[in-house]
């Protein structure tokens, strides 16, 4: 990690996609210079926003590393988001030599469905059953390709027979996939921020993803569905804001605390840093099942550019997750503790 | 009711659950001292919020009454919410001897499905047909256990035959239940505040409940549903914000006005005080059917900690229902009219 | 168009429905006098809002024209909304002789499904297939009556056979209707504002309509649906706020830019002015299909009385579409360019 001095001016930078607008708006609100790295098809769009001081055009995102010298001269700090893996490839974050917000080692575990499942199991979260053998399947399941992003590359099967058929139909045979119990309930996505400076978790907001086509299925009457069978797909294209029953909030905090604590054991000493998201299903008896974790800012936080009902409880000003990141960086600079939050 | 003097300092208090955060945040914003009564599993969570001046730990919520002397010394005013019945038991509110926001007599009527139905009928709201005999059932129905809360203890049946089967299956025979026509449409929950000081109803916000598992059903294709039959459950775990077609708003106000006016006849002289919620289904011909009324602050108001599109129309500042309650109390203190809003 | 001088005081006026509250609140926030035209059943409701300076009562909305002299004396500017056609009849806007925000000629094209389809095709948007012959139908379709408003007068059919049956059943034979491919995906409504002064499009917000009964269907299990067959209806009664995946936003802007550019060719020289909405379905491969355009302020903007996550990115203050209209008018007055935005 590059050593930086308190009296330097820093530039917050990220790739132009996913939650870039929120991150750079938040950075500007906290007094930083801002820079977006954009491919040519995106520069015009990102040029609309005054809080972006500079847009550096790039041929492809994989050429990001060639900008590092230039960015170093600006005292850039990279804030990653959920599209970094898609744009830089697996392991792409690790190759970044600029100061990087968060803990890169967490991403390796997040990126491997088996290691992730193991982590959440150690954190003692309620998890859907994971099947290693097709033969064991005894209830509806959801099958997820390794590396599937944003909900694409998933399918559901009601039983062993249908599972076998669909694995063939979707050519999953030669691929790595993960068979998970399909929990009957409703999806709820919990957006958190863990502050290493304050050693505290904050709930930043809650959303429900908007997935195509699965969230359009219910609008088709059953007789039409049976006459025109559709395979549900789970491509995330947006998010709905929601709030949670207050009696479930203590549980939501406990889950997050357990995840953070276990991350410090599994990836010592720092563990998880900054924003993360627990993707859960809540069942009729009000149990959370954690189906996935994301260890960076998630797109659902874009709902709360101006704060959420939850951040409105803690902060006297609009606080997005993007701004919360910038605030943590600013405080770390002031306290000369940047090394605790950067990698 | 305890007589209080204008120059005293008051403390707003409530049980730590449901909409406690909103109520105490609102109380603090209006200048009150605040106190949460929490069981040991909840004190840590509620300790996160700076607007809560004091948390009094309690073994079980049923021991609330033992705190009354202590709370009296703080000039406490109790603001009840939708979990009071669940925590204090039926009739539990009546036993509270502290100054209590609202009209306890309304709760008896709200709590009895037959009396509630009768009240709404007298208020001339559109109601789903209520069946007193299984034999009368001639269309899909929803069956609700007496005292069922938060949507648990409900089931649907498509006709008389299925109704009879399900009553047996779910062991409803020896219980008190209520058979209601299942209105085909979409659920809309209207959050109101009736100010006895201003003698006026305000629409505070609108939501749609998020219920598990019924709101996950539509994500399962019909062929999966038929192969793996599921009984829908209606456990409320959260809320979605919505706005209503503006042309329906005058009707929404008229319904509320009729409910308030009839409450003054049925529970004279005060009738309904403060927040209430009409739980409706809107049909394709844009008719409201009122399926239930809640006569206290509902959890859906937690969406609007920072105000709703509707309160943004009346107020120049963020106005939650929790804050609106505190504002009414503050104004009543100033005008020496506390007796008009407390019980 | 009436010539107006910069030093005159203007009054923003509209019919009391749809998005009237938002329009007049926005006008007041930008310093205008405001006036609502209301039928007797609505005056009480609109009287609740302090930002409405005057309510002119009218017997029926069709008598609007009789008020024109009176409104001229107030230097009224009419801001139309999506209920003008329903209230004034087809061609009703054209008969307005008062200064009118927007381009009336656009409405003729919007109002004719064939011309509208032609326009969107020329703008090179992705469109669902339009069938002129029943015989051509080879996949599920949605059939829309000409002039159907707010989603009523629509039905779906899974194939040619069912289409023929339903056309008969719903007595569409003698009516004008439009057969459109039913795109499998999820609905997303994009709210834009085109500023002729700045020659720029802004994304003002995004919503998903709440339609009865189609959005209640998914809550009915398949076995109930099959035992009690329901015809879905699409009556819009409200809206949900959503945000879109950031990587889809550049595409959302491109679509809007293409629509604005082609509007200048089709309705020269001004083309589209002010607020419009692209009503889209997003498919699993993240393609937008534009199913309709609305060329005035849509009701979904009522979600964002206090600004949306998108306007929060551009503006340092709450900016509804209603306020954005008033801001454009105010700037046009200052720059003596009112003729560029009025008709």
C-alpha cells in the first residue's frame, strides 16, 4: 500500500458503471476530487454529472492498469463496486496497485461459492441446504452456475427428475454449478456498512431486487403459463425500496455482526471492510435464510442516493453508502489510519 | 388521566419494537425526552440510536406495569403501537395507568372482528361480504383467525368444498374465525392521522405490505406450483412504498372522514384519536374494499421516517407519523388540551 | 400564442386530478401563483393544500373553455397532464386558447396507436411486433383498445385461437384495437424531461405501475387460479418507485435522445417539449422494448414530490417533474423565450 500524507489531496476513482454515480457523488459531498474511468460508449452519459471532476476515457476496462501511473499522480483511491469482477476478470482486483478501499482477500472467498458457503456456515447464519449430489435432492432447488452474476445463469427445479432434465437442457454438465435448496419465502436484501474505524456495523438500507423475467411471471395467469411454458430467469435489472418489520432488525444486526466477526478469523486480521450485503429469504415463520453475500457496494444502494429510512435514523444529513465510504476515508485520513481501510 | 402542567417536561415512551424508532425519533425532533422499554435481547440494538435518551430494561413486556411509578416520575406519556396487544395481551392497554396517547376504547372494537366489521359497515365503507355460515359461501374466501396478527393465521379457499377441507386441515374447528369474501384486486394500505386539535384527517403515506410466502408465490412458475402445492401464508415482514392515482385521493379522504365521524358516535365523545390505517383492496373498476382497520400507528409508516410524498405536500419539513404524534402532543401541551388526546 | 411580458406575474393552472398537486406545488416552489380548476366533488379535497392559491369550481371539466377569459386576466399558463384527454375529450387540448405548456401537435400522434408506433419505429427503438392481421399471430399477444387509458381495455391471449375467442367475448369486433406481441420480461417506466432551453434530456425518475387486478394475480396459487379462472385487467391505480441497474442508464438516455430527435422531424420544428415517459419491458437479456410513450407528465412522477434518486444527482434541492416544468417556464420568462416552450 502506498503511504499517503494527511495534507495531500485525494481523488476518489472508480469504473463508470454499477454504483459509480453514487460513489462519486458521495465523494464530492465529502470534499474529494472525483474521477470516473469510462469506455467511449459511456463518456457522454457520465459527462452529465457535475460532481464528476474528470472522466478518463479507456478503450476497454481491462486496460485499467495502464492508467495507474496517471492516477497515482492524482493521489487516487480506488473504490470498487460489484461490476469490478465482470470488467476486470477474476483476480482483477488483486492486480490493482493503487490504494484500494476494502480487503481484496475477502473477494476470493466471496467469489467461490463453496468457500462462501463455508464462511457463512461458520458465522452460524441460517443457510439453505447445499446439495453436493443430485441423488440427495429431496425438495425444490435452485441451481447456480459458478461465476453467474446478477442472477443470470440460475434455474429452478421442483425435484430430482426435473433437475436431471434441466441440467441436460441448459448444458450444465461440463460446468461448475451449485445446487441449493429453494427456500419458500420472500427475498430481502440487507445493505450494511462495517466501519473498521468505529468497529461497528450500520444497516444502510434494504431492497428487493427486480429480476427479469421472474418478477413478470406472476402477471401471467396460470392457464397462459401452462399453455406457454416459461423458464424463469433471474437477471437483476433494478431494485425496489422496502423496510423491514422492526422486530426483525435486531436479528438483521446480529447476522451482520456474526459475519464481520467470522471474517476477521477467516481473513485475519482485517476481515471485511466497508459495505456488504446479505441476500436473504424470509420464511413464514420469520426466519432469515442467507442465500448469498456480496462484499462490496451493491446496486440496491442506488435507491438511497439521498439516504434511506435507516440512515435517516442515525444521520442528520442524507447519507448514501457511497457517501459513507467517502466519510470513512476522510475520517481515516484525519486520524492517520488509512492503512486500516485500504488494501 | 393524570393532570399535567404546561411547564413540566414530558418523556415520550413506548415498547421497543414495531415503530418505536420512528416514534422516539419523532418525539426527539419535537423536543421531548425519550425512553424505550426493552427486553434484554433488544437493549443492545436500541442502544445504537442517539435520539433514545434512556432504555429501561425489562424481563418480559408483561412486566411493563411494574415500571409505571418510575415512568410517572419522568412525566411519561405512552405512545402505543401495533405490537402492544401482542406484548401486553388482550386488554393490556386498558391496564396502563400512565397518560396514554389515543383512545383505549377504540381498541376493544378494533380487536373484535365482528364489532370492527359492524363499525366499518356503519361508516358506509365498501366491505367484502362476511359469511356467518359455511353454506352461504359462493365465491373465493379468505378465512382469518380471531386475534391473528400480522397476517398469520389466514388461509384462502376457492369454494365451499375447499373451505370445509381446509378448516379441518388447519384445525380451525374449535377456534373463532371469520370468513370474508376474497376480493380480486390489489392491496393498498392507507396511513392516516386524525388530529382532534385541528379536527382534520391527514393522509400520511401509502404502502403495500410485503407478506411471506404469498408475495413469493408469483415467482414460482405454475407448473412448479402444481407439482409442489403450497399453501399461501400472509405473514407481514415489511412494506413497499407506493403512491395512489390522484383521482382516488378524494375517495381516500372521504373514507377516512366517514370512519372518524362514525367512531365519535360509536365511542362517544372522543372516537378515534391519532394514527389509523385502512387496509384496502382496489378492484379493476377502481373501487376500494376495506378489509380491515388498524387504530394505531402501523408498521408501514416506517417507510416514511423522513416524510412521504403526501406529507411533503403539507409540511415544509420531514414529517413521519411518529413525529406527527409528538407534534400533536406538543401542541396540546401548549394549548392546555392534553385531555383531548390522552386516555 | 399570447405574447407576455417579462414583468408580468403568471399563474400556473391545471385541472384538479392526476398530478395537479405536484404541478401546483412545484409552481409555488418556483414562485408562481397557482390555480386549480375543480369539479364540486373535488374542491374540498384540493382545499387542503396551502400551495394552491385559488380553486375555481366548474360544473364539468368540459366547461373548462368558458373560464378562459377569467384565466387570461390572471396571466394563466396551462400545464396539461395525462387526464386532459379523458376530461376534455380527444382534441380537447387543441381548443385551449390560453398559453399552454408543451406541443399540442405531439398529442395527436401520441393519441393514435398506429402513428405512435410509426414514430417510435422511426426513432429506432426496440418495439414489440405489431400485428395487423389475426392470422399472423404466432406468440402471446396483448390487445389494446384505441383510446384505452390507464391500462383498462387491454387483454392478453396466448395464441391465435384464444385471441379469436377473446375478441368475441370482449366485443372488440366493431371497435378499433391494436394487437401487440406480449413481451416476456418486467415493466419499467422511464420518466424524462426534455428542456428546449437547454436542449437536453434529464431522467427524472423511474417507476413500476401498480395495476389491478394483474398485480394481484401472483398472490393466488395456481390451483386456485385454475379453479376460478380470472381475466387479468390492467387498470393503473398507483406506482412503485424503482431504480435501474446503472449499466442500463446510458441506454435509457439514448432512447430518450432518439425519441426527442425524431419528434423534431415528425412534428417540426419544436417536437416534444417537457415531460414524457417511455413505457418499457426489459427482457432477460437486458433489452428494452418500448410498449408505449406518454408525452405529458405521467402519474408515476407523483412518487417524487421531493425528488428522486436521479434528480438528487443533478439538483441540490428537491426537484419533482412538476417543479421542473415550473423552472423551465420561469427560465423561459427570464430569457424571453416563452414561445419556445408554449403552444
